C-alpha cells in the first residue's frame, strides 16, 4: 500500500509517499521560514502564495524521489485542518485535483493526528497510549484507546508552548522561529531566575503559558528599569525549566492514571533538547511504559506524518468527498468522521 501525503497547513509545503503506513519512500519539505523571518512570524498571505508556487514542484520531486507511479498510489491523504485557511486550501485543492484526475480515494487528515502518527514511523504504536502534543499552535495531552480514537484530556487555556517560546525569543531579540534559539541558549545558562509554574486546579491536565510568558517579559522590563542586567541564557534556562517541569509532571501523572503502555511525543516543540532529556530521565523509572520520541525531522511539520496517519484512516475506512474544504477549526476528537 502506498499513500501520498500532502501538508500545507502553515509555512511548510510538504509531500511524502509512505509504504504500508510506516516506511518512508519519499519525503520532501519546502520551508518558507526565510520569507517570514523578517516579519517575526508567519504572514498568512505570504504563506498561501508560497504554497501555490511550491506545491507542484514539491509533488513532482516527491514522485521522482519515490520511483512510485501515480497508478501505484492507493490514496491521497491531505491535511484538512487545523491551520491557516488560505494555506490549507492549496494542499486540499491539489489533493482533490490528483484524486479526481487519477481516480484515487481522498482522505482528509487532522494535522495533530499527523503529528502524533509521526511516531508510527519510529515504532509500532501500542495502545492505550498517551500523546504529549507540543507545537506552535497546540499543547495537549491526548489519550488514544486504539487507532483513530483521540480523547483530549488536557489542553492549553491560552498560549501554546511553541507560541510562548517564540514570544519569549522575540523579547530576547532572537530570530523567528525562536524555539530552537531559546533551547540552545538554555543549555548555556543557569535556571536561577524565579518564574511561576502554572499547575492550575488540582487534578487538571490543562496547561497555561501566558502567565509565564508575561513573567519573563516583566523580569526583563523591571531589570532594565533598575539598570540591572539579566543574562539572557539564564532567563532562557529558567523559562525552559518552568515549561518542562509542568509538561513532564502532568505527562507522568496522566501516564499513571490512565495506565497507558506507551507515551509518544509530538509536534515542533518535541525537537526541544531539554524536554527530550527530561522525559527520558523521568520515564527511566516507569519500566512498563515505552517512551517514544521521533527524530527532529519528523517533529516539525512534514507530510510523512500526514501520509502515515492517512494510511491508518484509509484502512479504517475514512473517505473524504471531493467537496472537502480546509477547516481551520477542525476537532481532533472527530478526526475520523
Ligand atoms: P500546529 O502544529 O499546532 O498547527 P505549527 O505546525 O506551526 O503548529 P510546528 O511546526 O509543529 O507548529 O512547530 C513549530 C513550533 O516549534 C515553533 O513554535 C518553534 O519555535 C517550535 N520549536 C521548534 N524547535 C524547537 C526547540 N528546539 N525548542 C522549542 N521549540 C521549538
Ligand atoms: Mg512551521
Ligand atoms: Fe504542526
């Protein structure tokens, strides 16, 4: 079985071909980071225009790399949401055109389901499992009883963790996207600046990062008013420590409460070295639970993850109509409908 996956939800134009739901045959990602950098974030109109310019080239290169013909492809999987509507539409329309022209089934995929299923390219998923999703737009703990079943047991009430990283980076005058820069700085600094941890109510698996972000900004502001100097590396390390402590503690608690066999990390912030190390350290004691962390290239946006999730959805019988639309507010729990 070969699935062609297409991803255009944000600022990466990507296509991939996956064999039997787990083997990467071809994987092409055209990043637009350079075009958005000078604006300090993704500009939706620019993203859409780049997707239009890139999508055909990316698809041609993917097919060429794979050595697979369109006739051999079993289905077209595409990110239908969430994401920027104008960006999503480019991928969805490309997928619909290919599906129609080659008479292949179309399978819409939820972007976050894709991030989670990136782990299936690393190992076989063992259910029930818990996914810690940490990306530019999402921070969630997702319980999966079986393939295609997603229950959000906790989510952020304000900023996503990636968003907080990018905003903190901006206050420190680091280039966009700031996550990797904060991560690198944090390794060099000492976490000696007191910052809050948002635990929320007892028993809640929800997250909140806007208070922490404001605390970082206030710390810088107060210091500069007093003419004191804050070491950026120490601030980055303190920020990162607060983020990681909350993420890891809630993940461990949910792991025990839900009795899962596997915990998988997903989303762009899964590339964070500090988070990866802290999770590995904490899970060493939980001998019955397997921790899965994807390689960096599968953490940030790509189409291999969309094709892999698409393969599972296709096997479970999901078919999307040619009237499929981009849906910026798509619900993960209804990903299979
Ligand atoms: P979503 O998946 O929620 O729709 P997105 O697709 O924009 O959002 P991703 O591409 O999954 O997000 O992740 C991008 C985010 O990951 C950015 O906020 C970026 O700063 C962050 N990120 C990437 N590498 C690291 C790192 N090493 N440490 C912290 N954050 C990182
Ligand atoms: Mg991106
Ligand atoms: Fe993403």
